[in-house]
C-alpha cells in the first residue's frame, strides 16, 4: 500500500507536467494554461514533501542502522532526486524542469519488472562495449573498402570515409540498401553484390544477434536477483520456532535410537 501511494504521487507529478506543457486556446485566440502557476508550484511542493517523508520513514524503519538506507542503489537514486529538487527549487528554472522530469523515473524503483530491465541494461554495458568495438572494426574495414571500390561509380554514397560510414549505417538498417547497391552492380558487375551481402550477414545477422544474446543472458541474471530481493526474510520469531522444531525432531530420533539399543540388549 505504501508503494502504491508513492506511485500515485509520481503519476500525479507526471499528469501535472503534461498539463503544464499543454496550453489551451481561449476565446480570444491566446494560449493560456489550464491552471494557474501557483497550482503547479503547489503540486511540485507536495511531491517533494512526500518524497522527503518517504525517505525519512525508510531510514527510521532501518533503525538502529539508518545508514543501511544508502546501501541500496535505488534508495541512493531516490535520495539524489530529493537533493536535486531542493537545491534547484526557486532558481535555475531550466534545471528545475529537468529535475521534475527526473522524478518521473522514480516509477522504475516502484516496479520489480522495470528494475530488472534497468539492471539488465547496466549489467550488459561491459559486454555491449566489447561488441561495439567489434562493430566499429567491421564498419571501418568496409567503409575504407567501399571508398576505394565505389567512389568513382557512386560518389554520392562513397566519396569519403565519413560518407561511406553513413552509407553502411543505412545498409545495416536494411532500409533502402538495394538502391545503394544497384548502381554498383549495374556498373561494375554482379560480383560486387558479395560486398553488400557479406556486410549485411556479418553486421545484421551475426553481430546484432550477439547484442540480443547478451541482453537475454543478463536479463536472466537480473530477474534472478529481483526474485532474491523480493523474497520475504524470516523473522526472529520464525527462526526460533524452526530451531525448536528441529530440536524436537532430534530429541525424537535420539529417543528412538535409545529404545532400539535397549531392545537389542534384551
């Protein structure tokens, strides 16, 4: 219920920002706001106040170690938004508006699914960086090769390294690549379709699938972590009860073993 209330406040903030950015035309043909500026300021102040109370309650709940609040990266993210909201209030209007938009991202912290997705992206950064290096090498080789092979035939697409690089980016999106290939094949011969076919196969069907495989693998890890975090830990009373139950079972086993030994002696 607590999380649902905070989520409702964040949604209220989003609705207020949308209304503020949607002026209406009055009878005189002028653009005016649906509500007064004072109303929007009141909503912003209410949202900041709720966020502050939420952070305080979470710290109090962790007493006698309220510093554990900052061990959770999502709590640090929430606290940073509060600090930015307070430090930009009443000044630096552009930055203040950006901070208001940043508050909407707090919806991520209120959904386990969204947290898993963000965690997947963060976990994937090192692997994706390596794939991007491989991707860049592929583009570099084919851009230089395309420049030397096709610059005289189709200077519009291959007149320089940067132009060739841009053309390759268009080809790898599979949008209009046939129009790029046709003048080359028509002028130089059909054998040059291998240039385009090999680039598409390597770039689109192999390297991009590497991105997908990395995201899928990291997504599984992220969801497992979210499941572990969502598990409700045992209370001290429940642990004591389990220990007592285990002790009772052990005592029964010892008693049975003792009875069996007496029976054998007789």
